[in-house]
C-alpha cells in the first residue's frame, strides 16, 4: 500500500492532483518512502523521454531509486525540493507528512528549465549508458516543454500549500483512527477474558497486576524507550478499563494520577521540567471537558507521545543535538571556506564521528550538506540582478567559479549563467 487510507483522504488528494495536472500539463505521481508509485491518479502521462528511459532494462528501477532519494531529501528539508533524477531531468518533490512523520511524497516530473545544448546532451549520454540510439533520445528531449524556473517554483509552492492543508485536516482523522484502535483492543481483551471464562468484575478491586504494569510503563518512560512505552500504555489502559468496569469517574481519577506519574518519569528521563509542567497543565484542562472514555485514553496517549519526544534516551538526544548544532554552524558560516574539520572542531568531536552522525541522521555527508546549503543560498542570491555569477559564488563561500558551476548544475540541473538568464 502506498499510503494508508485511514491516514489520508485519498479522494480529496486525488482531486487535487488531477486538477493540478490538468492545469499544468505535468505528470504527477504519489510515492511512498521506498519510491514505489501508485496508479490511483489519472494525471497527465509521462513525457516521451521518461517513457523511453523506463522502457530500457532497469529503467523503472532507476526511476524508483530517483524517487526514493528525492523523497528522503524532501522529508529532511520539509519543503518542496528540486531534484535531478538519475536520467538527468529535473523533477520536484512535495513531502507528505503527518504529525512530523514522513508518509511519502508527490513527484512532479520531468521538465526542462533551459534549452538543451551539446554539453547537456553529452551529460545525458553519460547518465544513460543503456541507451543505444542516442539520436532518438535527443529527439525526445527536443520535444519536451521548457518551463521557466519562476513558474516551476510557483507550481511547487501551490501544490505544497494544498497538500499541507489537507494533511493538517487529516490529523483529526488520525485521532479517530487511534480511538478506534483503542476501542478494538479493549474489545479483544474482553473477548479473551470471556474465552478463558474470567468474569469481567473478578478482582476488580485488586490492582496488583495493574500497578505492576504501571511500574513497567514508567520505567520505559524514564529510559525514553518509545516503542515499548507506547505498547505498554495500551495494555495499561485496557487493564484500567477492565478493572473499573468502564466507570468514567474512576477512569478520570486514575488517568489524572497516571499523568502526574508520567510527568515525573519524563523529567527523570531528561525532559525539561518547565515544558513537562506546561504540557501537564494543558492535559488537565482537556480531560475536564471529556465526555467519553475513549477521549480520556486518546489524550493520555498524546501526552505520553509528547513526553517521549522530550525524554529521548540520552544517547539519541546527544546525537540529535550534535547534528542540529552542526547544521546551525554550517548555515551561519556557509560563506566562509569551512570544511568538515572546522565543523567537528566547533563541536569538539572527531570528523569521522561527525560524518557517521550525518549519515545516520541525514543520510548524507557533511560536505554534501555544506554544498547543498551553499547552492540553496546561491539560488536566492541569483534573484539579485546587481550581483554577478562570480559574486554569488564568492558570497556563498565557493572561490572557484568552475567548481561553483559544477555543483550548481548538479543540484539545480542547469549552469548558473543559464539559470540567471532564465530569470530575466
């Protein structure tokens, strides 16, 4: 399955994509994090060049690998991402996420941002060695539409805004799904008790098993073990429902007690006390308005999820902090001739350790990230007509114009001068 129908209103998403494709004439496809596409949407067909490349051996695999990499990059930047596919054409990617979780992306492809020249065709030959009839490939490229960068950017922004609004609305749907899952788990537990012929009210005043599960749950909170804590919470809430026979007044009292215990465990696990107290205060306000048992449980699950974000295991927190600090240093100093050694020295760690962290957290090298930041800044500076290409290159920390042209073309898909002229 590409995207869970319980998480996203696919009918509305389909209407958005089909209308967008009709308005722009661009092919649009939705893919999951592995680059696998869905055939659900009736959008404009792929361009001739794309169909030609995909007809070659391993052509579809090459396309899927491009989509997977583009989706990963877009999720990291959390905004529309321009990307050059492995066949040499420009595509752009709109990330699809819900509550900060990447679900996949929307790929809009493939276009030309400039008129092809002989250097471009030479590069296409290098990128597509499986193609034997280069003349035919060039004819298909020549028939592709050229889209001005401003129009391409505007189209990406419009689609991103529409999808982002949809995902915010579907956050409410996710809450309903979570409530349904909790209801189903309680039903399953009750059915299990019936199967084993255990009276529902038996031992209702004996909270020994419940308190044991509670201690286990709080231990996972202190450790920042998110998967086990969330699973343990589901079991705990199910036991609470059974022990109280669904009495909402008792459930409310127990949930309030549990929230206080969880808040202390989260602080012990490394969460900031001030943040935890604010969350706990907001939680107490919400449960006062609850009318159904599922609402109490849903708010409890959300509170635990927020606490766990605050109380990550110390090792993960340390790694995330180092990567974020490195990213901040790079963004503040990209105009200087910084290298991985400079970034590592700023953090008082070895370059090799920093490199491992970047690959683990961002799936790229430190130098890749530095270059990407510089190119992104260069694209913005290109909009200033008073700056020459050479001045833009120097302003983003790249002294060699030939190297600047090389990396700019790699990320944007067109030479700096050609991009600048397209803005005029």
